[in-house]
C-alpha cells in the first residue's frame, strides 16, 4: 500500500507486482518531463523521459504516462524487482537551458 | 554513454575551510552544467546553472559569493564552497546536459557529501 512517511511518501510492493508512482507537476508550460531513480548515497539515474506532445512512452519494464489536463505524470514499473527499491523523482523542464524542477520524491520499497 | 563524474565523493573539514568540488562530463561535451543541493530525505534543489565561458546563473536565495562556480571548459565545472560552516553541510550533486537538438536529459554525478565540523 501507499503511506505518507515523515518526509517521503513510501510505496510498498511485493516482488513481481507492478508499481505505479505518481507525480503532480506545477507548471502548465512545462514541455519535457523526466523520471529519475536515486539509490542511497548516489546521484539520480535517468530512467525515462517524455515530451509534452506525447501522452505515453514505454521503455524496458517502465512506462510513463502524461496527463496535461490535470498536470499529472506517472511511472509504471512492471514486474518490480528488489533492485528497483530506491527513491523516484519526477522532474519538469521549465524555462530555457532545460532547467529542471524536481518533485518531492517517492520511496519504493520492494518486499520479497 | 553520458557519464558524469564528481569528485570528491566525501569531504569532512573544519569550519572556515573552503572546499572545491569538481564535476566532469567524461564522454560528452556540456555547455551547461547544473549544481544541486539535497538535504536528507528531501528533493534536489537547484542552486545554479553553470554556463561554459560565462557567469553562472544563481537561483533565488543562493549566495554567489558563498558558492563560487567556474565552468572553464566543455567538460569541467567546479563549485567552491567558501568559508564553509556547519550549516553548509549537505549532499551536493552536479549534472550535465549534452549538446543536441531539442530536449536532452540531464545526467548526474554521484554527489559529494560535505560535512563541516
């Protein structure tokens, strides 16, 4: 289930299940969105991106959905594995120079 | 491809010391690099945008004289935390965006954990 922790919301899933991580973005003018995965003590790792002229994009085991009407982004991870345990951030590109604004993050905990 | 290297990974030093952090793009050229700060269990906060050959652009509330940025080449940007104090202790992360048409994702280094005693 999903719960709100002291700082980061946490999504707990069983290994093998599908995970859905949600993100609400702030700027209706944002034209590019990225999902990053951050493991403890490391920098964010690029997972998948999507441009505002698309509403869905698929990668290997991951799918990003974009709903511009309600400014909502989601990341779906199929057949979640223990190695997927990390904090996931959405980021929106706003303004020039591809300046990114990061969401608050969601911790994904995968249980065997 | 698109590897960003950050050095050092960890620094522990006394209050008043200045600390330099390097960010290198190893296999691509980056006209723009970004510096972020991250507190425990929080998101990344953009500090400044580093542009090769010109002055950095700082976000509101970030002191440019405190956090000196130099982007001397297309593969190297440095952040110097001057006269660091305990409140400057944090996880500092850089990113670089490769040159190219249209939107390109930022690629991140593995961060520098700065601890000021």
